[in-house]
């Protein structure tokens, strides 16, 4: 059920009150204009959350990339969490998880023609993306994990909420895992409940919709995880996910924030799933490799190791893995699927925003081609999405 992974440490609630006071003051300074939010001439779409831990940001950003990349020139700007470099870096063919972070590396590897950059200072990163010749002609910037980065004012603010950790039931850090008060959701133009069970009942959709208590200008969507073919880490022919039914034993190797939904999804395919979990963005060491080797050795045949795309970026260079283990590791791609037949509506909202505010993309050309001949073709600054004005 929704919220079933939430654990509240009630004895830490006094500290949560103090933390909440600091967050409330910060947000008030932005709301009053003391701290400034900067708008840009390029369409900016932010994807993020207000909780600690995974809500499925990377698959949702990848969905946006795939939606827009054939229609306009897309750039992704991320902080590059746990990378070993500093400042502004644009990913090229030599980029690794160490130089740009595992999630940006995953996106660049999957979409090599898309510009991927990292910069802790998002304002500086957007200016470099839109001004540098190396990233000339960018039509839209996707901000990864930037819902709380209020120094940038995006045109569309997308808030992701994990079905299993609904923010309406959670508490502020450190008692819970909220980064800010529940009222922070009011800044979102779009709210997506992620990682939903595929068999979610109509009544549950209605209950969650009412409980989220969104404003009329906010759009609510529901998505679930979907999986592609398994790809061998060491190279070779992919396997269909249904082949997992032939494997009686699977080691699920993850270094992500919330692998539980993946375990629930794979459970019907395999009777014995043995989780081997590490912290989110974990940098695997020689000691970790030995632990993986031992776990695989202790797992009866037939057996496989299944891992995520994000983890694969960090496992690939782990030399201490035995040849047998390396050949047994298969990478499971994760995609999102909209529920309640909401996909077309979501796509139209995103494409409509980019079309309205971009002057260089195919979308903008289509818009101009459909204008009356005597229409005003003067340029304009990028606005915010029109949900709030409807």
C-alpha cells in the first residue's frame, strides 16, 4: 500500500522542528524576493523531489529526453553527485561515472547525441550551456534533481513522489525523510506518483488524488516501472526478461536508494531473489568485489546477478570481480509507463511548453508555420507553463 516504506523516528521530531524552521526561513527569503530566482531565455524543465532517497528521477528525465530529442536540441544539466571533478563539465566520449557522476553517465551512454553537463551551480551551468559554442543551439534544458534549487526559476517544475513513501505521510529530516515542509509541493506544476504497482485499483487512485490535495493549476500523474531486456555487463547477446523464470536463483545487486519495488516486480519471475544492497551512488571497492564474488559462489545454480544501469556504470571498472561473476552480471534497464492513459496528456503539456517558448527547434518552426501571415513574429522571453493561469 502507499506509504508502506515510511519509518518515522519519533524521538528525533524535536530536531525535525529545528530543521524545518531553517528550511521555512530559506523558502520565505525566496518568496519575498530577498534571495533571487533567475529565469532564462531557454525553456527549462526541472525534475526533482522533496525527499531523501530515490523517486525515479533518472528514468523520468530519460523519458523527457526521448520525448523531445527528435523535435529539438536537448541538454541535461545535473549536479553530478559523487563525481571526482569540480565546476562545469560537458560530457564527451571519454566521460566516466567518476568524471560526471553515475546518473549523467548513464544518460550520456544511452543518448550520446544529447548534451549532458554537470555543474553544482545550476545558474552558471545553464548560462554556459546557452552561451558556449560547444553547446550551441540548445532548445531546452532539463534540470536533474533540482526541485529545491530555487535559484533557478524553471518554466515547468516536476515533483516526483514515491508511491511507497508518499510525502503526505512523511516527516521532516531527521525523524523522516522530507527535505522541506509538505507545502513545498505547491511549487510544482506537475506532480507524478512514481513506482506504482501495476495492479493499482481505481479506488486507490482516487484516494491518493484526494490525499495529495493539489491546487487546480497542478496536474497529477501516476507512473510505474517497466523493464527492458537484460544486457550482459561483459558484452554479448541480451536476454528477454522472461528468461528469469528459468533462473531459480538471482542475486539482485543494487547501489540505489530504493530497490524494494524492483524486488517486488521481479518476485513473480523468480522464486529466490537474494538482495545484495549498497548505499545509493556507492563507489564499489575491492572489498565489495570480494563480497559479490562470495555471494555468487554461495548461490546455487542456475543463477544470475541482476543489477541496474546506474550500478553498471560503477561495476564495469571493478577489476577484482572474477571472470565467472563478471559474465553472470546482467543489467536490467528501467523505463517508466504512465497509468490511467495519461501519457498523451503529459506529452502534450511538455511539448506545448517547449513549442511556445523555443525559437530554434522543429517545434517552434511548426508553430511559426501555422501562424497567420500577418501575425507578430517578434521574440519573447521564456514564460512559465500556463497551468496556473487556466
